[in-house]
């Protein structure tokens, strides 16, 4: 029974304090309720980038992919063109060598023919 009297006395004092200072309870109770409400709500992730920026990024990636494909196609075309030029150069070099070998036999003994041939070769080199 003594315990009950002590509890009743403490409750009375507590109630008197709450009546006198109820404003002080609003802040902690409000903070606890706000925190519980905040934790209970389901939140969507914040949209950091607008959708038009995402679309812009997709378009940019598509254009970049096209540019890479065009650059690769241009590189292949340049390699083919270079191979054609090298083949033409090789065939022209071979024909010039064959002509030179054929001319050597005809001009070997004639100094005047050697002089004319050297002049002709010099003019061909200056072109």
C-alpha cells in the first residue's frame, strides 16, 4: 500500500509539472512524431537529372557511335586507297626498271647514247 501512495504522489507531482510546463513537452514529442513519420514514409529517389537531359545524352551517344563508325569507314577507305597507290607505284617502278635494263644493253658501247640517256633521265626526275 505504501508503494501505491508513493506512485500516486509521484503521479500527482508529475501531472502538476506537466500542467505548468506543457510547452516544454511539445518540442520533444513533436520531434519524435516527426521522426517516426519520416521513417515510416516511403521515399522515391530524388530526380537529379531532368528527363530531357537524359534524352539529350541518348542522342549524343547515338551521334558519337555514328561518328566512330564513319571514322572507321574512312580509315578503311584510306587504307584501300593507299594500297592502290602503292601497287601503282610498284608497277610503275617495275616498268621503269625494265626500260632501264633494256636501254643499258643498247647504250653500253656508245658514249653519245649514254649522254642522251642521262639527259632524258634528268628531265624525267625534274618533272
